[in-house]
């Protein structure tokens, strides 16, 4: 079985964390399943121009002769829409990661068109699943998994009064303004002066260590798909306070010291509760369900079903 993965989400030297979950999924499948996976990465610096890489994709298809094309991110499938009359015999799997369905209308429109030529569509969150379900029935919900090694603790870390902002403040959809407001409330009303750690330009080990020593991860995003950092926080037993975005409510609903809150005041109260609580490890069963070994089994079964 040969798979050609086409993605615009993949780590680079300058952005080592960008699309790391796609890379880890692909590498796990290559290492643990009886399949051959080839990559076609759309990495042009011009973020819009890369979605018109018709020649690059066509050459990859001709060279690899795949049984299945797996597209990561709906807009990445734009060239496939035009090439489809020439490759219609190849099975197509498309994974939607959030911004492709929750984003601007033109991006959503293209992503929906891609869903119509895909043999199977994969939504990484329930929210995305429901949106695509309006247009297509061949949709399943499978989140991206966390690398199994991420859940292994080499040593016990002492948690400190650290709150994590899990993205770049430059990304407007991550709502750093709201995060700052929560911190101001903690300082002014509760006399708490936490240290702030921002996840920008950090490698995997730095992120893991920060999660292991922090008392809380605060996600203030306006929209999300299935944020990987939430699953990583669960693997590290890190308490979470988050807006009700993507599948975060589903991921944290059965976890102690994890809360959904939608106003800065409510978030601040929840953080104070966490800082005063006795922190516990999360159940292994929940961690197993978000691991790559579990998730990739589901992906592999889809591949198998398509080539029977």
C-alpha cells in the first residue's frame, strides 16, 4: 500500500513546531504499519502561492503512483480539484484541521469542494465534523494524536506559579489581549503574580518541560479545531482553563482541575482554584485515547478499507 501525503503543515528550520502533529502521525504510520508513505510538502514562503503547486503535486503523483492520496488541510487540496479528472481512480483522504473550515469564506468554500471529491473526510474535532456533515456523509471524527513519548515522564517536576500562553501573541485568533486581561485581574484583585511562559519559537522539549513545571495552561482562543497543545497538557497532567472552542470541552470534561470559562473574571477565579488545589495525574485511559498509537490505528484501518 502506497500513500502520498500532501500537506502545507510541516515543521521547518524556522518553525520547528509548525505542523509537528502531522509529521509525527506520518512517521508513526511509516514506522509501525505495513505501508509506504511519500511526502509532498507545499512550503513556499508565499503562504497563498503554495496552494497553487499544480506541477509539484502532479509530478509527485506520477512518480509515486499512490494507491491513496492523503491531504492535510482543506485548502491544500485546491490543486487536486483541478487534477481530479486525471487521477479520479486514486482514493483521496482529506483531514481538516480547523482554519480550513472555520476560516474565511473562500477557504471554507474550497475546503467543502475538496470534501466532495474525497473518498473519506477526517475531521479533527466534533465541531468540524458537524460542519462538514452538512455537505458530506463520508466524514469521520479522528483527532490528531500526541506522540507516545510525550506522555513519558523522565522525572518528577515541581510545579511553580507559572501560567502558559500556548501560542504566539501575534496570532489574533489566539486572543492574547484576553489572556493579558486575565493576568491583570489575577494581579489586581487576587494579588497573584504568576510567571508567564509564551509558546513561541520553542522546540518540543522546551514545550514539554514548560508543561511539566507550570500550574496552568490558559487558552483564550476565539476559535480552534482540536488544539494539540491541550492534548499535550493532558499528557503532562497540566491543569487547563480554556474558552469553549473546538473540541476542548470534550477533551477536558472528565478531568479534575480543568475548566471551560468564557470571561476573564471567570477564568481568573478558575485559575485561583487551581493554584489552591492539590494537583493529580490524569487517567492513563484518557491519555491512551489521544496517543498516536491509538489514533494511527484508526487512520490505518481507513487506508485498509479503501484498497480492499
